[in-house]
């Protein structure tokens, strides 16, 4: 009797020692992260913090941040800042490399990349300390959240939150080096996924109480399935640009051209960053206005609350803008054209050098538009549906985009390990003779 494919795949993973060790190490690191997520920072009343976040809702900058750190911010744990200071420092260094020639030069050699990594860590310490100080002031302003407010409490919170953030950064680096997948991405992935089940249970409770009808729930499920399918399709979508390298190899006395290759240009090369940037631009001024106490500013912030038409329109414009902006930062057509020219390659019908860079830039500009529209729909559709059926939607497009992207990347790495293992096994079983001695592979 044939085994199901899922069982067979798990058996192949278990029979691959290196891959199994990486998965085991990754799961242990995630377990440590989960344990730390239940250690509350001293001097905080968790009940008061949870009530505040519940009253504020899950939308807004604090709700988005709390989503990425797995609820640690609302529970005031020692991992309240999570991996976000390290992610922010990495993004700043990436943007800096695009505008500062010295940083761009350092990225091109191994020693330079080590220096940038070290600077990123120092920047993470500074960001964590600033965010820890801000969080201490924020909690002090909530009635009943702090047991003994004062300078001692602020210093204590800065110390605990900065240390916790650095420990999470170290966990992420260990996963990247010794585990499976990108450590920072997996920590965010785990933080988002662990909050799925409470959201599902809460949705069904609304159905049980009659607040949400079965028809609305069915519409919600259809939208969820369509969003996931669209994310998978757009994450894997790429425009393949044909290139040729005029190498010639000798095969049985004849000359033949090398096989043609392709440059895959991803439709959504910006990932989830445009959504995060757009939400930050919209939410931060509103949060400042809300805490300022100015009635006019508070009315303006209410006009841009999630679910309003002004919020949807502004978000759509900002997401499209930041998609083009971030794509221009992380993708350099001039460098790609120069590397192609050094290898002797060319795009058929396009001159090497500046014309190739111009052609690639035109292709990227054209395919970025559907990617920007896709990100806009993914980010705003859950909000529109949640407003329509009156359900506190817990599975926004931003979180689903991160979850699906990280899952596809991790599965791809697992597949590479399995293919490499099978390839090694095949080569070891080969029994051929080459120059009078037994070797593996080939004829």
C-alpha cells in the first residue's frame, strides 16, 4: 500500500540527518522564544495593558507592532520589542547603502559586509534603547498600568526591553546560521501564526452569538482562500528576461552554443515593506494627534481611522508610491547590466551596457504596477470585508503576505536539502572507471 505524499515527505526529512538537525534546532529556538514571551517585565500590571489594547482595537501602529511581536507588546513581556529593532536597523542600513556610496562599496566584499553587520547590531542596541524608553513613558501614561512609576521604573524597563530585544536578535542569527530559513523572518512568522487560533475561535464565537451570520462567515472564508491563493501566485510570479552568453564548448569534436538562460524579475520584489511604510505614515500622525489633546487634530485623526474611505484612498496611493520607491532602492538595473556585460552576456536585440540597463529598468517599471495593485488589494480588502460584515478581522493581508512568503521560502530551502541529499546518494552509488580507478558519477 502506497504511503500518502505527506507521510513520505516527512519520512524523507527524518532520513536526512543534516536537515533534521536544522529543523530540530530551529524548533528549539522558537520554543525558547515562546517561553520568553510569557515572562512579564517587572512593575507592569498586565491586565491594565491588555484592557488598553483591547479598547484601542487591533488597527493602528501599536496593533501592527503587537502583531509582529506575537502579542508581547500588549502583554508587556521582556520580549515586548521583539525582533523589530533589528529589522528596522537592517532596513535603514539597506536604504543607506542605496544613497551612500561608501556603504554600497562595503556591501560588495566579505569584510565590508561583516562591518555592516556589526554596525547593524550597534544600531539595533540604540533603537531598542530608544523604543524601550518610549514604551516606558507610554506605559506610565496608562492609568493603573505601572505599579511604581518614576525614573527607576523607566531605567529598569529600558534595561529589560533592550536586553530582551538583543537576545531575540541573537536567536534569529542562530537560526539563520545553524537552523533552517531566515531567523528574523521565522520569528515574525511564528509570532503571527500563534495568534491565528485565538482569532479563529473569536470569529466562531461571534457566529454562535448571532453577531455574524453564516453567510458572512462563508464570504469571509472565500475571501481568505482567494487572498492566500493570490499571495502564493504573486509571490512566485516573475518576468523572465532571456539572456545569452556566447560561450562555446567542445563536444565530440563539434562546437556548440551554451544553453540560454533567463533573468527572473519578480513582480512583487518589494515584499510587504510598502504596506508597512504606508500604514506607518498614516497611523503615526493620527497617534500623535490623539495623544496631543487638540480637538481639531483628534477630529482629523478620526477621519483617517481604518475602515473610512479617506483611510482606504490614502493607503492605496501610499502603497503604490512606496512599492515603486522600495523597488528602486533594492533593485539596481545598472549594476545588473554591468555584471551581465562582464560575463559576456547580452539580451537578444539589446546593446550591452547602458541600453541593457535602460531595458531592464523599463521592464521592472512595467511589472511593478501589477505588483503595487496586488499589494493594495491584499492590504485593503480584509479591512473592507471586516467593516462590511462587522467582524474584528484578525487575519489582515499584511500578516498573510508575511506568513505565505516565509513559508514558501522555508519550504524551498527544505526542498533544496532533500534534492542535494538524493543527488549525493546517487553519486555515491555510481561505479565507473576514470583513468584506471573507480570513481562516482558520469559515464
